[in-house]
C-alpha cells in the first residue's frame, strides 16, 4: 500500500491469513502492468499494508502477483534455484516456447494443480492419508494444520518454536518441524520442513 496512490477503501474487505488479520484492503486499478514480454491492461489490485513484513525482513515488497494473472500459463518451480518460470500456453494448454526460451531440462516431478478461489492446490499424501496443499510462493514456511489428524501428526517431528508473520500485522507462535512419510505422486519428500 505504501507505494500506490489513489486506492479507495473497498467496503467490508479485509486481509486474513494464517496468523489472523482483519486489516483493511484497498482497491487500485493500474492502467497497465508489464512483466517482461507480458502486458496486462486495467489490472485491478488489492492493496494491503505489508510494511511490517518489509521491516522484519529488511526488503521492499512492491507487490505480490495474483494467480489470476497466470491462469493461461504453465508454471515451473525450480526449487533448487528458487525461481518461478512462466510459459505461455495455447488454448489447448500446450506450452508455447519462443526461439530464445530454452527448456530447463527434464523436470524432476510434474504435478497437476487445481485452482480454487484464485488459490493453487496440489495433492499429496502422508502415509497414504490424502492431503491438499495450497501452493503459496510467497510463504516463508510450509504450514500444517493442527487438525490434520493423528495419522498425519504422528509423522510430525518437532524441531523448534518460532514466530510466524502474515499478511495482517499479527504474529503467531508456531511449532517448527519436519513431516515424514510425505509424498507427491511418486516422489517422496521424507522430512519436509
């Protein structure tokens, strides 16, 4: 919100996250948005105060891009290099690569994603117990709901305690650990933090 003028308070709209929230959200419409070779016109954005996250991490957060901008694209997460790669797709969903775009190689894992209310979800399992994970590329940590059930929580290995900061100005004391027996498709992620 710090870097934008002219936002009008949206009625009865507030930001909520894993830490709670309730902070006001403002609406802003940008005439245009350019991300490399991608151009968007009249992009409506929600503006929320993220100054507390900037102060805690010592970085400027100019914005978080919403899922709706990438619905017609294939997303590749290069976890080793901490890079998100976007590929345009045709109407059938096939990747369109230009001559200057090189494939990053054979992926280690391909997962289908679903979109629900502009949130990306992937399916996994913990010792064959089905789980649904929200893919949040802006999150600092993975979050496991304490109501996940005994079959899942028995594989949670506690390591430390820390403070989680979310989109609201609130903090939440959380337990950190590793989740064993976690798998996505045929890939095991034993000990995922």
